[in-house]
C-alpha cells in the first residue's frame, strides 16, 4: 500500500465506514477501497473532526478549526501506527508501541460530575491538553485496549479479495465474513451466482 499521505479522496457520495464494531478498527477503515481504488476518507482536519464526532468522541473544542493540518497529520500517524500494531498482533508478532504511547501520554483526564435538570448524574471526562494529539487520545486508549484485551481470532479482515476493511466479529456464531452483507456479502453472492451460471 502506498504512503497514506498520497492516497486520493473517495469518490463523491461515499461516507466513511462504521462497520468495524470497534472504534480502533473503524479508524483503520478510514482507508478503504469503495470502488476498487484505495482511498483515504481523511483529507482535512475537518474530515477527521467530523469522523471523531460520528464515532462518538464528542464535539471538539475548536482543535480542528485551529489545527492547520496538524489534526489530519496526527490522526493519520496514529492510524498507521495502530494499523501496524493490529496487523502484527493478528500475525502473532511483536509490534513497536512507541508512536501509540506518544498519544497515550496525552490522555491525562479528570472526571467532572454532570447533572442536568431532569436527568441522572453522569461523569464527563475532560482531557487536560487541548492539542490536536490530545483530541485523538481517547481513540488511542481504545486501540491500546483492543491490543491488550481483544480476542484476535475475532479481529478479522473482510474476506472479499478486493476489500481491506477490518471488523470485530461480535456475532454469536463467530462466523462473520464480510465488512457488510450489503456490500461485500452481496458482491460475493452475485459472483457465486455468475460462477454457477457459467458452470
Ligand atoms: Zn468488505
């Protein structure tokens, strides 16, 4: 795969995939092959910020607006570090955690009790640093948790030969094969059908 910095944007109309059933795997899935060519859904700080919000990391405190490409560069750096670690963990080899640990160091946070009228109290975690790298710290924490606690027999890549998406198989039978039935499951069924027709 070429350096992620050089990957083109997705064809218009395509949205980032949230099929991984784990945020660290959906992080990897921001590089995908929606129409045969490898693309990067992250082309700007705003793309990263939108993705973080959609992935449930709350609204940023203006980091993206002021980051001048720093959030994008850091997010891509975290992503490729996590990709290497996940691939090595999957292959049963040791990975180098140095880059991931840089992000984890930014993860200092404190709890605040939030208690809105008519609601139950809940804890709100506030991160000390407001640097772009700190915006990615919760994601780095979840990646580290996956590497430590994840069952890597269930961390798999979509079986379609032209697909590079990752997922965590949380099905009861543990027989999930596709990133999504609607995309690769269907592509496979159509190909199988054609093959049988020709036979
Ligand atoms: Zn797929």
